[in-house]
């Protein structure tokens, strides 16, 4: 027999809904606080199911609270909007760890503790289990939260950069009325008369209309000519509206962008 006690009904119900999917003999008692399996022969597969249910419960109901506590009491964040955005980043990291980052193995530490506490158990108090898990992952979770903060700061800096680009293309008058941008595997810019824009022209505009937001941009970056020339209207010819270049230019130029299919390119 396995008997699991909860202090909160919603946590007991959450756990019960997971385990009963795999083993119909799990029961939730009348108090709504205890979940138990009345079976003398509890196999290893059952303990795996208990582990998975506890893991889902902790990640769904405890994890972000632990991160929030570290943000407020270890890193001294007091702005709730900032805290909420960092928690959103944590959710994103949980769904898919970003490439190129070597994050602390905090989930591995959680899994080890859960398996150790659950294996062969006949009775578990979820509150005590949660405390044991938090104690075991706390130091790594502090480091992990530091990565979340770094990601947030990079995102904040990127948003400031986007804002500066929007300010340039919306309010800096370079005299350019319209540019055409064709996606033909590589991105090629054209004047409204149909002749391609050369890199030397872009360099000249950069000197004539200097701006800190476009200083040092790579010459071969597909977005650079649009930012430097800052046209009143940018017509983009592409069949890939979900592509990163199109979405970024749309984000910067907003209502100044017009989308057309490649087949509509006039030159």
C-alpha cells in the first residue's frame, strides 16, 4: 500500500488526476487530502508513475514560487512586472532549453531527490517532500535564476535597441520615399526606379544621416540597408511571411511595411 498526504486539496487533486490515468486503483479519500493505492504488490513501474506525478506537480505548483522567492529575497527584485517577465522566461526555458547556454543541471538535481524520496515508499507527506526538494536544488536554483535574469537583461537591451530603430525609421527624414526588398534566397534591395542598391550607397547614407542606433551594423546584414535608408515605405516581396528577417522588419517599420508575393515583384 502507498499512502500520500497533502495539505492542500488542489495539490491532492492534481496528483490524483495524473496517477489515476495509469492505475485505476488509486483512490482519493473523502477529505480530499489523501491519495492512496490499496495494493500489496507495488511494482517499480508504480513508483515511476508516482515520481512523474510528483515532478509534474512540483513544476506546475511549486517551481515558479521558488524562483520568485529567490528573485525577491536573494536578488532583491521588487518590481512585480519584472518578476513576472522573468517567470515567463523560466516557463520558456522549461519547455525548451535555449541553445548555446550551459544551464545548471537543476532539473537533474530535482529528479535525483524525487527518485530517492519516492523509491520504495509506503507513506509520503507532499509538504515534507517539497521541502526536501527545495533544499536539494536551492544552490543550483540560485545559479539558474541568475541565468534567467541575464536573459531578461539581454531581452530588455534588445527591446531598447528595437525602440531606437523604430525611432529612426519613423522620425528620421532621409528623403527616401520607397524601397523594394526581394527575397530570392538572399535579400536584395531596389530603388523605386528598379535599380539595385549598392553597399556604397548605404555607406553614403550612413555618413549623411548618422545615428548611434545604426553605427557599426554589419554591412552584409539583410536589415542594415532598410535601417540606414529609413524609407517611408518598404515593400517586401517574400513567400515566407514567417521568416525572421520579414518579422523583424515588420516589427521595426510597422505600418510602413507592405507585403507582396515574390511573383508580384515588378522589376
